[in-house]
């Protein structure tokens, strides 16, 4: 206990000067403890015999001070320093050397190779804009894992991996590689890697030039999140049989050949989740043993072909379908809450039509949709024919024509060549059915042939394509008229007509509007019998519309709130004032009452008007001519 106290006090030079040594044994033990190599026990006796106690204490103080200086120098020399601080993170120190360096998301263009110790084993340069240079990594002979993800890399220059004799894992996720830019010779130096990740690139076709076969020791291959739709039966044949993990999730794969995994006999993890797989061929997993298989997030078609898969999932065996309990059926709709582990009663049935194509007439430049919606399991394929010719062949270079997901044929910007007879054929494994024939007539827009065509309201005018018509010419809409006024042509009282676009045109373009004073006189005589003092030449349009709305409410015996959007206008036709009232009635109980009252009052000549009624989705449109 005295020894430890003595040692603590000696550590302060200020306390040291006041210390008196009365116990030679304590001084001796301090020498031997602090300086066993410099002052062994045999030398201590000589020192004590030659030095007085005060000289001994002063000598001890000097040696202790020198020792502390040397210790601080040793701490500085042996400190763990990251040469790239503060930008990069260094971990895994062995002595003073970091074995792992991560320089992530820093916008670097060059690899800071001069600042990286050759002993580094893990180098993460993801999220930069690195430009690779041949031979720049050749001194990193201990490098085991290299991450170059998210660097917008398009290709690997030859010689990039020269000297990387220890490299095991190469990660190239989230770059811009295509099948043509992955040249095996440019990966010389990395041929012994056991893990290669190319997730999130632009791979859509088999990688050429034996690229995957170049890595003879590959155990893990990650091709997630690429653009693959179809994989050939021999896609993986060139890969080493040592492959243990294969990741193909989140691609666009529609189907897989039965023999595609035949050569991968050592596979213990296969990820097919997140694709567009509807079914799998029987026997596709026959070469796999003790393999975990992931199938979730695919649009599985739970039809009569799926039992091959569901039976395999349910049967005891060496295959582990780890996520089958969250792999849901997509079709049919009545099974879309079932998973591959719970679905039962899987059947197939022949295709049948829900809607079939109908005859249609359109003008050039217009669009047309010909329906062919259907049902069946498996989901039927749809093929279209025009004049007996398979439509994809006859229009394969025509982007205007497409088959929609519901089977309909869509033609945009029609031409005269689209005129013809159309039909569709729906097929699945249970049968094939041909639709009825539909005749599509395509007419050319003609506005200058001195003939009234079907797309015109009068000769060479009106309609959506030709110039507006003049006063006195036939019209359907205000937009058909040059002056924007299309009015009903007949004014005989007690005449109720329901005009549609298929009836003989009874509307003509009319002259300009007349003044408020004429409106006052006409409305007053119609609704009130005598002129109403509230209607005068200074009455604004809002006041007039409001008064007419009140009058209509009384006339039709319905609440004023049921009458919507009243609009009154007057025109002069053949020197005779004509009043038109446009309004809407709620398509409800009140609307039915109003229709019956209007018809009764016109037939009994209580209301001397002609009228057009049109039933809309939420209201009834009324046009009254006085």
C-alpha cells in the first residue's frame, strides 16, 4: 500500500521536491518497477552506495521525466491514422494500418491511390464518379473486396484489375453496363473472384463473349434489378458449376425454360422474386438439391398448370420455398388473396368473349378502339386479323396500331388503309374462339368538294373539321356557325320535338342578338301575361336569368333549387324576335315532374313553345324556343 502511494506522489514533480525518503526499500522497489531493464537489481546497490538520498531522489526525477517524454513519442508513432480523413472512414486497424477504407458518395473522379496503404483488404468507392485507369490498383495485392457501385461506369478499361491477386468480391451495382460493354479480357486479374454483383444495370440480353464463363471460381452472382424478360435455355451453361447463389429478383422475366438451371447443381439460393412470372414449367427445379427458392411478388396465374408447383412446395423434400406463403395468386380474381401454400381448387376453362368488335365508321386522323375483352384460364392470348391477315404481320412497322392489355385493338390517326373487316381470336390450352366480324369504314375528310359529307352539317361547312357555316346553313352546335348562334328552325306553337343528331337537321345558323327591350316584352307576355315592371331595358342578364328561374320554378311546379344554370338569349330571325332559354333540371324526382308538366302544358297550349329534351348523366338538358 505504501509503495503505491509513493509511486502516485512521485508522479508530480511539485510533490516530489517535498518528499523525504526514509525507507530505502521503497526507493529500491520503485527503481526496479519503473526501470527493470535500465537499472537491474545488481546495480541498485552501487547507486545507493555512491549517492546521497537527495541525489538519488533527484536522479529518479530526471529519469522519470525522460521516460514520460519517450512514452508520449511512442504513442504518437503508434497512433491509428486514416490518411484520407475526414472524407473517408477507416476501420479494421492492424497496428497503425487500416485494412478497410470507405469513400462513399463524395463525387470523386480519381481513386486516391497514393493515400491508400497496400495492406488494405476492403475498398468501398461507391456513389462517386470514378474514372478507372489501367494498372492504378496493381499495388493493392491484399485487396479482397472492391465496391465500385453507382459510379456511372459504362465499361471497364483493360488492365484495371491487374495485380489484384487476392480479389474475391467485386461489386458493380447501379452502373450503366450493357451486355456488349462487359468484355471478359478487360477483367483480367479478377478472374478468380468468388462473388460478382451486377445488380441495377441495363442488362437485357445474354452477356456475350463468354463473360460469365470467364470467372471459373464464381460462387455468388447477383443480376437483380436489370431488364431481363426472356432467358434462353443455355443462359447459365457457361457458368462454373461451383455457383451457389443466384439472384434474379426485380427483373421483367415473363417465363423460364425448363432446362435453364440444369447445370447449376451446387445452387443453394435462387431468388426469382419480383418478376412477371405467371407459371413455371414442370421439372424446372429437378436438378436442384437443398436449394432455397424465392418466388414472391410475381403475378402467379393460379390455374390448372400451377399444381405442379404447389405440389412441389407442399411436398416434403430438400427444396425450401422460403417465401411461398407471401407469393399471392394474381388471377383469377376470386383467388387473389390466396398464396402458393394455401390455394386449392385450381382449374382451367376455355376462353369466351365478354365483348366483341362492332361495326364502326370514322374519318381519317380519328382514333378507334375495337373491343375483344374475354375470360378464360389460363388467360387467353389475343390475336387480331384484318381482311384475314394476321395484324401484327400486316402492321408490324406501324406504331399507330396496338393490342391493349384487355385485348382491344387500338388504331390512332386512322388512314384510308385501315378500312376493312376485323376480327379477333382468343386462345388458351383449353380451346380457341373467333369473334364476330366487324367492318371498319374510314372516310377521308372532305371540306371543299361541294358535297355535304357525313362529317359536315351543311355543304363544306360545320362539324369538327370544316370551316363554320354562314347564317341560314344547317348546324348542330353553336361552334358549327360562323357567328356562334345555332337555333332551332321551327317556331310553330304546340309542337314538341325530340331532336337528336340522327334526325333530319332542324337547326340553322342565325343572325346577331337583339336588345333587352325585345327580351322584356317577349318574356313578360310568355310567363306573366302582361309586362312585368321589374323587367326593363336596364335589367342586367343576371337579373333576367334569376327572374326566369323563378318563373320556371312556378311554371313547372318544382323547387327553384332544382333548376340549374339558366341562360336566356334572344335573336332576330327573319326580322322576328326569337327567345331561347337553356336550363338544366336535376335528374331526380323533380326532373321527372318537370318533364311531365312541360309536356302537358305544351300539349294543352298553356305554354306556346317548341322544346328539346336531352337526358344527361346527372341532369336533364332543356332548350325552349319562344
